[in-house]
C-alpha cells in the first residue's frame, strides 16, 4: 500500500490576487504528520507508509489545492480536497 498527500499553493487566492507563501498542516486521524511553508507556485508531496485510517485533514493559511492518492493491491484512487 502506498498513501500520499499533495498540497499546492497556486500563488493566487480565490479572488485572483497574488498571495505569498502559505503555512499548511496535514493531519491523519487527528495526528499532525507534516507542517510547513509552501512557496507561491510550489507544491509539497508527503508519503505515509503503513498509515491507514483517517480522516485526512489539510489546513492552510491561504488558498491551496489538496489531494490524497492511494495505491493499494494494484488499484489507484485519488480524492480531491473539499
């Protein structure tokens, strides 16, 4: 099983205004797995070997795009954040 979360800072907020770096936190089942800064136009990919269960929660200080990807027993699934 492979499990990873991607968080991107598009560099623009929802109104199309340029934004700087954002601080983001990824939690799995309520436990902080990663926290850090993401520059405008950059993204972060974090893997979580052996982690199962959830929920997965991504919070950020600005607008971001997040998704979770899972490869399990030959099947691939991707879920976009809401």
